[in-house]
């Protein structure tokens, strides 16, 4: 079988006060949106690297307080993460399924599975208060770090790591990173809503029908258009 063709271009972007020049490689032919997630991860990494330059970042492997926060993911990222889970050995998948089930049960018991008119901040505080570890968290570190969600990449702090465990996050000083990840929401459908990563397998039970297939460059153009829309 012939290898899938890819094309590479250098994106030159102005994101807030940052100027980004980043090479991006995507499939040339029509693909599901999830297939361009690695390219989006690289773009977010480039924005984060520019934003954190010269700053003393406190985040370290083994510091997992932020992995108990609500992590919003888009449909596109969810589909990519499901593919990642599907490639894991059966034994590890079974462990993950147990963790996801426990997280879902905790959210259901707290009546937090549905938004019910709550604002994002209100929902996030209530979620964090439950202390639910991300199902991918192992020994206080992300077990899928190379494939972690876009929003996780954008969260870095310069304040002491122990402050991140506080219920109100008092004294926590995040690095002001432009939230490029927001453009992934609605990439396939402008009416698309985000949902908590902890509900990934619950979402998968009734996941939407197969989405559109577009060329890699077309998906990137849609993503960039979404970035522009979020800034206006």
C-alpha cells in the first residue's frame, strides 16, 4: 500500500503579542479532522514555547494537581484520543475503562455530567472540588503526555507548584498563553460543544456519525479561521 502523501508549509501567525513561524505537515488528501490533530498539537506547542520563553516554569513531571481540573475537549480531539486508547494493550485499556467509569460515576453523583446552564467557571470550580484524577494520570504524571489535549499544553504556571492544589487556586500564576485550543471546538461543526475529558468513553457510546473528510490544508484553514473568530 502506498504511503499517504503529505504537504508541508510554514505558518506565519500573529497571536496576541506573539509572532509565530511554524512548519506544519498534514495529509494532502481527504481525511477525518482527527488526522490533523498532531499538526494542531505542534502549532499549540509553538505558541506555548513562544509565550513561556524566558519564564521560570514550575510545572514538573510528578506534579499532578492540574490533572484534577476539568479538561474541556472537542469532538475532534476526542476522536483522536479514542484512537490512541484503541492502540493500547487490552490490559491497560481495561484499567483505563475502570478509571473512566469511576470518574463518570463521581460526576453523576455530583450532578455534574450535564452543564445545566452553569457557566464554565462555575462548572470548573465544582469539578475541581471533587478531586477526580484524570483517567490518564499515573503516578501523578500524564501517561499520554505526547498525545495530551491541546488545552493541557496551554496551562503552565510560574508560581509554586503546591499552590495548584488549593481549592480556589489562590496565588497561582498561569503563564498568559493565547488559547489557540479554542479553535478546535467547532472544527467539524460550528454548533459543537466541548465536554470534559473524564467523560470521553461515555461520550463515545453515542458519538456523532462519521464527520466530513477534507484535505489536510482545508482542515488547517478552518482551524485558522476559528482562531480568527475567537479573537474577534
